[in-house]
């Protein structure tokens, strides 16, 4: 059996990679040991703004919200209290990017939903992709590779077999074998004391809670401290008891949960599942070797504080996914894959650093202040855990080998606040268009060129609507790649700005194929899908790439087109895009 990409592991990272690749028609095989998803161990519960934007691009954001038991309108807050049935100490509103109104700077808001529900939605989406095969109940137990491809030993109920692939994505977590197979190792540290996660059922408990709704209730108490929340709007709850020592003896989970709830007559509690764990702050020393790439927990383990863990995994999967598709489809050079680690490893490192800063600010740390009257003020240091849009949306790839540096300052890291910027390497600033459409909804699957600024002074804008020729002399070489020059726009892919043509900008969705003999060519497709073929002027100083103007000096190379209201979007088509040298390859890639 030979496929293009073998995905070892079908958790959030593996499933996200399969969706990203499968939507592009890449032949993928996902190998996952679990046949059934365990809903009794919800693990992550926060799906970030950025992950929801990825889901929106895949057509899955609405599905996930429909599957989530807690609608965003129910609550967007985190509350601190003396007990669930006790007194509120302070409240953080609009935590985790939760808003029930539209905001200009994002296409989606966050969503509180257990990780198993996310996985179920992704599994269903993968099952709809004809180019993706899933082997549930199977495990990758061996990996070998050479210059021609990868051979993985896959073990299942019927024994072992070998599957050959061009590339392998190691999405098999901390306990998988791909990290060891490529000689990578974790470095970092662990939390000081264990924590205990508990899922329990408590009929009628919600009606007894005196506090306003909250997605998290943090309990600060001299006896037992931690956090808890609802898994649904019925009787199912989760709790994390912080700094409870599970190493010597098994804790009494029922007693711990009752302590977090507080005194209350008639509250019946049934423990469904427990899971002891220690926060890990670990990052691998290398993200890939040859044709094998580590994705998600196989590459980094984040503390759960702030809810960034699985979201970082999805970000990894999207990044390597489109790049592999670009290489396999012929519009990205193999050197494009070398940008994966320089882009994603710094994001993981920053996420670990920001999250681990909360390890010393857990609920038990504030119990001694309960009698002082200063606890509400002291708890404001927790803001960084609940407000992290600068980390979630403001990360950038400024140091990437495929990002064109425009000379502007690199945005500073401000983890709590997000400031939109079109500097190459940053997330494309979002906008809602006059008709209510998200700008992100108009981005293609490859590179997209956004033409910004005022309309043509003559009242008409010239946009190519079907493939036209753009000589590679009309491109300028920057670092390891080339990008169309003289357009006041943004070239982007994956909603990451990858370059700003001279005097303008750049965006992240488009496709290219290697150029052969004769002039290099670019294929643009206008977002209205109209078809009209034009050629460009061969004078590099006349007009802008992707446009044509009526010019007496060059009548044969110009054609006037219909005006399109800004922002005007040009998508690189699937053929004839000659952008030699990008990321060491011969043609352009996606997700700028």
C-alpha cells in the first residue's frame, strides 16, 4: 500500500492534518490506536479563535458549535469563588476569546467544547474526504526512510504490515515512536506537584449554584482548591483539583469534589472518571528528519493553563499540511518544507513560556489571602491566563525563510492583547466586507493576492480574471524566493501574510507549478470566477502584476477590465505559476 502522506496518530493534530491535506485531494492514511473516543476524559476544553478560524475555512466551525453543549451565549466568563456554592471573589469577562457578538478583528470567536467532541467532528469530516483512509485500532510501531520515501510498520488486530508513503507526519504524541525514530528528544521541565482531573455527575447541582454562569469556576479555599465547570447543561461536570499529591496514595476523588462544591444539602455526586497528571513544559530539539515531521504533542507538551495545548497542535497541522500539499502537487519546491520548524517551533516555545508562567499562580496560591480582603485584587495577575489574544492571534513568522521582510519593525510580543498588523509573517488582518462576508471566506486554497488601496483614478480597475502571462522578470528575488513586484497588496496563504510587493503587501493562498522553457507565467483567478483572458505588458515599468491598463504605448498588451470594489482579491490558479526559487524550490507555495 503506497500513499502520499501517512499520519501516525488520529488525535486533534492528526485529524487536522488529514482534513488540511484531504481537502486538497492528497492521498492520506491516518493510523490511530483508538477505535472509540473516550468522552469521560475531556482533556482540553477551549477551542481558540485561531483554531475556530481554521475550522471555518474547512466548513466545520458551525458543525462544532452545533455539537458543543455550551453555547457561547450561555456564558463568556471565568469566576473565582470560595466554593461553587459559596461567595464570588472576582470575575473575568470574555475569557478565552468568548464573545456573543461579532468583532471586526476576527472571523470567529472561541468556543468552550471538550476535546472529544472536537475529535468526533474532525473524524466525521475526515470520513467525508475520498482521498483519506483511516485505520482505527492500528498503531505505527516502526518507521524507516530513505531518499525515495517512508516505510511504516503498522500493527493491528490482524498483525503487522508495511505501508509506504512519500512523507510521514508524527502526530502520535508523547508516547509515540516517531520522535524516537528521527532521533529527536524533549527538553524542558515538569510541574511541581500532580493534579487530579475528575468527571462527575451531580443531578440538580446547577440549580443550587448562587453564582452567575461561568465556563470556569475557580475555587480558592484553605482546604481544597482548583477549578470546575459544566460539560453540558444537564448534570455532567468536570473538575481539576490542583496540587493534590497522587504519587503515594490514591486520593478520594468524591471527597475532593464535594469540598470544591462546598456545603449543600441534597447534592448527590457520582464520580465518572479520574485522571492524575502533571503539567509538562517540553519542546523537542528538532521537528523533522528527512521525510518525517513531528506535529502536535510529539513535538511539544504545553501546560494546560490558558487552554493552548491542542490549539497549538492544530496550528502545526495546518502549517505542515498545506506545505506538503504544495510540494506533492508540484507548486511548491521541496525547500518549502524547511520552513516548518522555523515557523512553528518558536510559536510552541512562546506558548510554553506564557502558559508555564501560570504554574506558580494556581488557585491554592491565593488561599492565604482570603482573610486579608486583598484576594480580589491579587487575583488580577490571573488575567494572562484568560486573556491571551496576543499569543493566539499575534504570533508571527517574521524569521521564516519564506517570509519577505519589508523592513518594518517586528511586532513585540504582547500576550494579552492583539494588535492587527500586515507585516509579513503576521496573521492577515481580518475585515468584514460591506455585504457581511468575512475577508477570510474569499481566500483560496493557495496563495491569494489582495489588492488594497484606492480604486483606479479613472474609475475603473483592471483585474485579470483567467490565466494570463506574467514574465518572471516582473518578479523580484527576495531571499530564497521571488514574489510579484509593484503591486500595492498583500500576498498571503493560510491567512498569514508572506510578503508585501514593493510599496504594498502580500497574502497566503495560491498555487504554482514549475515553469519550463519560455517565459515564466503566473495564473490568477478573480474571486467572482468570471473568465476573461488577457496578457500583460512586457514592460516591467508599466502597470502592476495581475493588472492591465489601456496604454497608447502598449496597445497590444493591455485590456481594460471591469471595476471591482475593494478589497480586490486575486487568487493564484492551479497552473502556470512560475515563481522559481521559493524556499529553495522552483515554484511558489501556499499560506503566505
